[in-house]
């Protein structure tokens, strides 16, 4: 792996954790996997970032029967995202004004899209959750059904454990796909072919 790809990978994962922390700080609703981590943190204890890492490691175990193979990026995802969340939450206090909470939420969602495109663009292996999705889809299930099924399950679990579900959750669900597509780096066309190719 080149140094450039490593930098892209680490920058994307750290930014992903920091932007997740921004969404949590806004207090207007978190994304599904963060809902599960937040719910476990509030119910059982431990930090939301540590739970994020532990959930990532647990999901990685589910790859075994699916015969998915982790990459460098997969392992780094488990180690860095939650850690970056906790560091950000410890350094930056939550905003109190409503207008500022909205700015933090929207900035967090946009930066999360940038971060996702960044680490996916490094092509160093999918995150644990993405690998679970693609592994299940490879068994003949439509990928959108698998994605929605997984995210609704963890969202419901997080809600039952006391996570903050709200307008931010809906905004994230609607915006993250288009944002990742927008920020995803374009692949250069091979010699003799015109125009960029979509990733």
C-alpha cells in the first residue's frame, strides 16, 4: 500500500470518528450504529467510542461464516473510529444554543460523507459493518434490503437502550448516500478511454 493511500485511510477514519462525535454532540439524533453504541454506553457504561470499537470487533467475528476477508482498513476502522470519537468528545463540549446545535449536526453529516469517501477511496478493505452488508448480499439478498435490515435492527436496539433518535437520524439516513457519492474520488480512465469512471 502506498503512503498516499495510508494517509487517505487514516485521515478518513479519524475524521469519521470526529464527525460522528459532532453528530452525537448536537443532540438532535444519531445515526443507527451510533445509536446502538450510545444506548449501550448509557445502559451498561463505558464510553460511546469504546462501544463503537467493541461493536466493530464483534461484527468482524460475523465475517467468519460469511468467508469475508478483512484488509488493513478493516482493522484500522475497528481501532480508530471509536477512539477518535472519544478524543473529540473529551476535547469539545456540546453546544447549548439550538442554532449552533444545528450547525454542528449539519457539519458533522457533511464531514462524515467526506470521511467515508476518503477511507473507501483508499481501497484498503471495507469497514466491519460494510463487510457484513456485502457478505450477506453476496448470498443472494438485495443489497438495499440487507442495508436497511441491518440499520433498522441496530437503530431499534439503540432506541430501546435509550439512544437519542430524532431529526438528525432521518437527515443522516437521507443525506449520507448522496454525500459519499459526491465526495468519492473519481477513477481515471485507462489509456484510450475518454472520461472518468464512477467508483
